[in-house]
């Protein structure tokens, strides 16, 4: 029996294709930027800077007790108009020799300007524009 001969199968096929279109996610191209963030953040948070040609997302891991921590972008996915940056905070290996100084690991990533809404996974709060107290300006 084919979808053309049975209207119920045709309707089911149409519904399945609509669900696939609405609920599918796609990978989004991204570029990890080499530049250092303009500020350091004591708490884990993210910032979004919209430019004409792209969106810059900076993810701060917060204050860490030693050197050796990094923030690694794993992938960026789009679900409708929302782009989600998946990342991981990678600690130094247990046997690594690290600097004994407070650090503020962060990463900036460029994603397409077509991303109307931006989120990060795992979730952290979005930094309020011009927020004082939770960040330290770099000199």
C-alpha cells in the first residue's frame, strides 16, 4: 500500500515531514577567535555582541584557582532562530604543573548574524550589558 493510495498514509507522511522540519537542528559554522576577551569575569557567564556581519559570543568560565583551565567550543547548533553554543570547561590534568595564580579562562566565537537568539549549553547566566562588580576590566 502506498501513500498515494491511502489518504491516511499521505497525511501521516506530510505530518512526519513537517515535524522533521520544525524540530530538526542543524550544525552552524563557527570560528573560535584568537583575541582575548575585553574583560575578565569572576563568575561563569556569557556575553553576546551583535555586529552587522556576525554575532560574537564570549563564554567566561569564571575565576579559577590555577592556570591550565580552558574553555573549548564543541559545536554550535541552530534550532529555528536560536543558535546554541555547546562548550566545555576543561581543567588541567591532575599531574600537570600549573601556575599558582588566579585565572579567568574565556573563549570568543563568531557565529552567523542570522542567529536571532543565542544560548549556551551548559547554561550559565547572560551578562548584563555594563554590569559592574561581577567583572574586572583588563588593563
